[in-house]
């Protein structure tokens, strides 16, 4: 049997939430599967559901990648998890040939991969184009795009001025305001600033969300003004800062361009955090946080799955991968794409996690924000932290100098927090999560926790955030 997802722990680590794990455990019974099979390439099965036709579930072990005919929006779904749990338990017999519906899917994936390789080879083999001609063509396209973005940002500034003139407090209880905000978000899409459109939609959720919402919204308007000023003065910006502005506007960059312009870093990469967010139109966003165990670099991989199709690649929490990441150009870059040489390591084969990962974590955070204030997502480590609750709010006790501790507000569900408390046993933990800034202090969305048994053994993962898709 292929070593990929060969243990129950590795399979459960891919579960999007606790409810999916529980549901998969309930399906871990061969009697519920009219057909099962696997080989070195794939695993497959048909699971009887409430309808007359069983769900067809299949896993490409080279990813691993999952596909199921069920309507679930979660990835992997409970059927995919249950299939791999059965396989890990030795309850899926080896079969030389998969059924036709599995072969068709595998052949389609292989054909798609071959086309990508052929296209890349054709581009590499083609005679080089005239750099001067290419440069002029690209500059012309860029000028048109910048002009559209500039016009859109100017319109946004006028809209913000009207909003401030009327007073932010007047947004409270205004039933028509949401439509106005959606209209402005759509205008930003027309201006080829989809990133700005997303910021507008997210900011609207602040209205009436808590007593100090107008203060938080005002800070968001300040960020928008910063981006508008950057677009207006784009010719005076460095190439790295221009790249950050383009990323904030939501301009895509293809893989070849990232590889050509960005920095490649080879390392052992530990998956320290996973987060899935459901967007509009059944779009599922996945954030994968990786810690470079030799370089000390943090990396952020961003993937999307549309309409329940699933992601192309599965990343196993708390497991290490060896290979290269290609970072997007910019100041203090975090976002990256995985190179073709990335491979999952056997448990314990990678470099161990050490306290160097969170040493000077606050200094690193401040430096990244100063270098690129337009970056919306920031990773944050803390070693030797504990949890505390007060008046319905969870806090991390952040150690400071002279034996003092700061209270840092957490974004975490009660069930997840109590589970973490129990697993940690009251002892200090190394915590990792996403830092969400705000005018007063900010919040820390916890994604994983680690401890060092006995104070000398390697740091091990004791908890991963298994909350529902957010």
C-alpha cells in the first residue's frame, strides 16, 4: 500500500472540522460501502447514502486529491475521510484496475497535467521574442490597468468623503446602505480592483457589530486612503512596493511570473496552520501556513475551490514537506507557491520545530507591517503562553519582562478553547495563529498549539483548530 495517508492520524489531520471527523467515523464500516478498492495510485469506493444511488468517492494518492459525487461543500467530505480511514485500517483490498469512473477521473487529471507540462515546454522551446516589443506591449497593458484602478480609487475617495460628511453613525440601521456598499464593491471590480471590492464587503460587516464599530470602520477607511494614495503615486514607488500595491488591488500573477520575479527558498516546511473560509458563490478559500525549519521564513499558500470541486493538493497539518517555495515579489513577502519538488516527508524525517520559530516574534511582526502595511494577513507565534477566560472573552497570557504577562484577546470558539485547555494541561504552550489588527489592540485567531514534553524532547503538535469553515 502507498505510504500516503497510511495512518488514521494523518487522515484525521485533513478533516476540515470536528463534525466531519465524527461523521466519517460513523461511515468507517465496510457494510456501508457496496464497493471498495485501492492500488498504489488511488483509492475508491461507493458509499450508500439516503438516495438510491450511492456516492462515488475517489482519492488520487499523488496529491492527495479528493473527489466525491455528494453535495457537501466541505473538503475533504466525510465520505473521502471515511474511505481513507478504512484504507488506513487495512479494510480496503488491493485491486489492480480501478472501475471506469475512477479511471476516467485519473486520466483527466493526468491529461491536464500533461497539457500543462507541454505548454511549459513549448514556451521554453519557443524562440525568444523581441524583449523591446514585449516590454512595450506589457507597458501598454499595465498603463490601461493602472488608469482604470486610479479612476476607481478616485471614485472611492469621493464616496468616503460623502460618508464621513454624513457621519459614520448614520450607517447604523440604514436598510439601504448595504446596497450602496455592494454597488461600490461592484464598481471596484469594474475598475479591476477586486481586492478593494473584498475589503469593502468585509468592512460593511463591522456596521452595528459591536459598540465601537464606527471607530474600527474609520480605521478601515484610513487603509483605503493609503491604498488610493499609493495608486496615485505609483510612478514614484519601488518595484517591490508596486508589487504590494498590485497584490492589495487583487491583481493576479501567474505561476511563471512568480517563479521569474520572486525568491525561491528551499527548506523543510512544517504545516503549522490551516484555515478555510467560505466566500460568496460557493467559493472556498484555504490558507496554509508553513514554517521554514532551517530558514526561519514564514510562508502563506492561498488556494481556492469552487462549487465543491475540492482543492488540487492536500496539505497535512503538523507534517513536514521538503522542497522549494517561490515567494511573490514585494516587501517582506509572505505569500508563496509550492515548487514542483515539494514532497511529503515521513513522520520525524524533517528538521524539528525549535524555539527559533517564535524568537523575536513581535519584532518580526512589526517589521513586516512597517514594510507592507497593505498586507491583510499576518502570522504570529508565541512561546510559553497560557489561556484565560474573562466575561466570555478568551485571552492568551503573553509573557513579558520581569515576570509580567499581557492579555491578548483571542478569536476562538468556546469548545475549541476548552479542548485546548484540557490538552495543554495548564502547562505553557507555543501558540500559532493569524493576527487581526484593530485600532485598540487586535485579536489573535489561534490555529495550532505545540508543547515540549519534559522540556527537552522535540516540540510536538497537541492541537489544531478544527472549527467549522469560517
